């Protein structure tokens, strides 16, 4: 057997192995990117739905039993906020999402806390304080949602 045949076979094997490794690396990168995108999407959805459910729960307890005194309303609203899971989903988001999105999520969270304070103070839902806080919260959630969409649409 001639050495050129052997060298050609060896070179062909190296090219085949190299191209397989490159294809596997590209597939791994694509799969890893898609997995990261999917994880961020799940975090975003959890964050937005938890914030929404927290607002609904706080509003329900604040407007529920009108015979309660101010201390009971305050306690009920704050308990609804604590039980909503907002703190947990917020911390998950702040750890796992890009920094520019973390700022938007934090703004939405802080506006929800302000809304909590307004409801806990006994302000009715037709009050100026509630309407202004609700509007601010809606704007910060919308800004966070827009940032989330941009992040998910982007090709990393």
C-alpha cells in the first residue's frame, strides 16, 4: 500500500471528524440559545402573571368586606401581596434576566408595591390616589412587557 493512499484516507477522516465536530458545536449553540430564550420567556410570563394576580388579589380584599376597619384592610392587602409570590418571581427575574430588563421588572414591582400601599391605606378604587397608582403601574408593566418582547425577538 502506498503512503499517499494512507495519507489521503487519514486526511479524509480528519476532515470528516472536523466537520462533524463543527456541526455538533453549531447545533449545541443553537439549542443552548433556544433553551435560554425559552427559560427567559417562562420567567417573563411568570413575572407578569404573578404581578397581575397580586393586583387582583389586593384589590379584591381591599374592596371586599366594607365593614372592616382600616387596620384589618391594611393587614389583608399586605397579606395578599405577600402570598402572591411577587417577591419570589421578582428575585428569580432579577437573577436570571439581562440587566436592562431587570430594571424594567424592578420598576413594575415597585409600582405594584406603591399600589399595595394605596390600597392598604383604604383608598377606594374610584379615588384619585388609586387611579394614579394604577395608571403608573400599568405604564411600568407595559414598558417591561415591551422590553421583554424586544429581548425575545432579538437574535443573541
